[in-house]
């Protein structure tokens, strides 16, 4: 890992942003706005410049951050959305300049990384596109990459307990907003936050379901115009699904409800069985076929659409976490026992409150039913030993609140070592 350097950002002491704070509710997009061919490329360019400055400009270092990055976005949105290219770039140039001066040091940057075998996953070629940005803004952004700066105000590198070469990236200091605020400004803030943190810090950016730049193009017109909280939450889940990563978490239980059957479920081949039951009507070995009129097979299809998982086995395992959720205090359950189905009503409990009972001196794995056959399906114990993830009653669909970012930054990453373990090569402020 590269050592951290103490740097002295050199920007104006009295520098203030030229863009004043703005009310995000004053900015509203409809489908008609996207009939203007300038709207989508303008919002894409704004997202890139805004996020690039957020993670590269020294004004956003840990001790010196004096600019509200969210308010800057809210103010820029109405100015650039329908602007011609020259006007858009002038607004963006004025904003980046208003953040203050800095000292670029490309020689030191490149010397520090020269001994490392780096893999660059973030594509910064767009910063050199003078047709897109104009000459002045392009030059400013290219120099900004090499600015001397300290640790970013919105990100923190931490050390994992399993070795000095392992580090994680923690999102911090992001402002949260009430869920009832459904407007285009907050919607795009959610998208822009997540898109940029993955763009610059996710080592598996190239393994997303769709090319990451296409994700931005696809989701701006969808998330920007949405006004229904439920539909927006599902769009957010789909956005997380684009990461194609089982470590990326969104509160999927909200799709089905935040109560569940009083059952510790076992899963095999997309079917759910009772391993432990807190209700006398359900016994070990029963198969739960449907809940509240919705077949378990349909829930698996919903998870395939919304849950972030990198393979089919992990997707089916997610069914055990969320498959028995409901919105009702008493759920209608279709149960199969000994080949026959019947319908019964079962009182439910808060999501995540059920786990296998533990006897003194007994491990959680030992408390599970022995590997055997339920409904003719062989259940592997090694697939059944993780407890369901506990839900959050206050879960809100804002980027950074639930997503667990990748451990390694994108622009400074070494190739895997001989044991196949990734090794971080990160210099604070240089990526």
C-alpha cells in the first residue's frame, strides 16, 4: 500500500462557490423535458463533472470542506438542463473555478505510482474531450486529477482486521433527506451519488450487468421523472442490481413487507421449507408454496429482477432471506405436507426476528436440522447456516445509505497477488 502524504492544498482562503444554494423542489423534470435532445447529454455531463470535482478537488478534503456539494448540484440542475453546449460548459467551468485554486503535481503523482502494477478501471478519457467540454473546462479537469489534497470529506479508508494489505472504503458525511421529498433534484442526487462512487472506487466496475456509462444514460430519464415513492424505490433496487454483486445491499424486504412467518426457512432449488417453526400449524419439513396469494416461484422472479446477486445460486439463497416476508399481521399460507396442499392463516413477527433456537453449548449450525431430504430435495447444510439479514424499519432509498462499496479504489489498484487475493495500492488524495 502506498503511504499517505501530508499535502497543503493551495486554494483561495475566501473562495466561495459562484452557485448559490437552491431549493431542489424548484427543479422538476417530466417526460416532455427529454424531448429536448440537449437534456440527457447535459445531465450526463453535469453528473460526471460534479462527481469528478467531489472526489478530486482539495476543497472537499476532510478538514477543509466548506462547500455544500448537494446544494451545488441543486443549483446547477436548472441552469444546465436545457442549455446549449457552450452555455452549459460555461456554468460548469465557473462552478469548478469557484471551488478555489489548487496545486497540480503530476510528476510526484506518477513517481509515487511508478513501482506498482496498476489496473485502471475508471475511464477519464472524457476529461480530455474538448468537443464535449470545451478547451478551458477540459484543461481544468485534467489538471485537477493531479491536485495535491488530503483525505476526502465523503470517503474514508479503513484497515480490515485480517492484514495490513486489506482496506475498505467507507461512505461518510453524506446528508440524508426525508423520504417524502420526491422531486427531480433529490432523485438525480441519489443516482449521481451512487454512479460516481462506483465509477471511481469500485474495482469490479467492469463486471456490472451493463456497461457503467450506459447505466447513467438509462437511469437519468427514468429516475429523474419518477414521483411515486414505491416505484422510485424499485428503480433504486434495480440500480443496485446493476452492480451484479452480492455484497451490494438494498432493503429488498420492502418489496414484500417487513413482517415474516415465524419460521427459520431452508431453501433448495427455488423452494422454501420449514427448518424450525414458532407456530404449531407449520412443522419441520413443510413446504411453503405461497404467501398471501403470491407463489414462492414468483417471489424468486422478483428477486431475480431486483436483488443484487452475481450468480444463480446466490440469487436462490436470497429467497431464504426474503421469501417469507409479508405486510400482514396474519398471513395466508399455502402449505404442502406429504404431497398434499392446504391453506392456513399464520400470525407473523417482525422481519429478521426469527433464528434457530440455541441450546447451551450448541453452535448455530448444530441447531439446524441435519442435512437430509425435504419434499424429495437434498438440502446441503453449508447453504443453510447464515441467519437472515435483519431489516431496517427506517430504510430509505438514498445512495450511500445501504450500498456497501467495494473495498478497493478504482484508479489505484494492484493486480491480484499469487494467492489470488486483491491488494490495495492507494494513496490518499491521489485517486
